[in-house]
């Protein structure tokens, strides 16, 4: 049994919004309540001009303490422009 | 696909974090995880060696045959789909060595496992592999690194008999 990390999707989302100036954040808790497994989609202008590696590094640095406490952390990062494009594409495919 | 997995397996039964003769990685006993935050020189050296084992190195949970984490499994599958040459690939199971498991995170300043290295350079974790896989960046990277299994991506073989006197082999496949 995984112990409770004390971290919730809400607290993560708040941290992401404030530290990364994210314009869109979605954090999903896949842990079934123990607060160990999270999946995030983050859109932020801070990602502009960065590679995926650099974007994720930026996220990881800002969430260092939180990530250290949880078991699984997955994140997809987009600039606002990339996000718009993705949404258009999805709309087109639907 | 299954062929790849099988040959990949063979490649990865070879190395564990202790390539039998290696004396580089001495285990410091009784190190408490709280204070193990900074990489010792010996750990760093051992990881340096590990990263240099093959052109493509994956630090994962479990083995390619039995990944013990969905992210590691997905990463192995992507490497298979990409056609990475098993001869040029090594996987390290971090679950076998706690010092490696912690050390690799410091080494790359990356908080999670799996971690992929190509030619000793950190590429990313599972999310990054996935996005690079679908964007085409990953195949570009692997191609440039020359780590794909031969035969898959048909190298333009000269159809004329080998009497062609010019031995120049300019890589015409690279179109940037």
C-alpha cells in the first residue's frame, strides 16, 4: 500500500499556475486517492522556444519537492501556440 | 516486432549495473537516502561507464522482457518500433541497485525513470520519448546517431555490380 503523499491534483495545479504562469493546466490523479500518480498537461508562454526536454526540465525544477514525494509523474508541455494547433488538429480529426 | 524484442532481450541479458569485472561501482553501505542526495564520485564514475556501455542506453524499472512499470514498458516498445539495433542497445534495471536508482536522478537532474541516453547524452524520459516518437524527432535522432538496425530502413544499395571505382560514400540520406 502506498502511503498518502499529501499531494493532490489541486495543489499541483495551483503550484503550476503560479510558478509557470500556465494559461491552461490539467492535472489528473491516477492514483486512486493515495496521491502518488499524476498526469499533467501544461500550457505556458514560458515554454516558448524551448525543446521538450527543456520544457519538462522547467516543470520539474519548479515542482522539485512535489515530484520527490510522489511515485509517478507524467507531463505534456505546450506553448500557447502549440496548444492551439493541437486543439485545431483534434477538432479536425473528430 | 517480436523478433526485435527477442534479440533485444539477448542484448540486455548481458549487462547489469555490474559488468562483472567492474570495480568502479563500490557500494557504500548504510548510506541513508536523505543524505544520498549528492552524487559521490564513485557513483558518478559508475554511471559515466554505464551511460557509455552502448550508443543507446535506457535506465528502466525491470528488464526489457519484464518491465516493472508502465512507463518503462512504453519506452521499450518505442525503441522497438523505432528499430533500434539491439547490438547498440543496453538496458539497466534500476530496481536491482538502489544507488543507481537514486544516483541516475542526480546525474541527469531528472526526477523520474525511465531515462534514455543516446551517445551519452540524456534525451529524456517516457513523455519526451512519446512526443518525439510521434513528431518524428526520435527517428531523426536515431538515424543521425546511426543506431538503427541495418536492413529495416533500406540503405540505397548499389544495384550495379561492385565494379564502381569510386569509393566515395557520401551520406546522401541526410537532407537535414
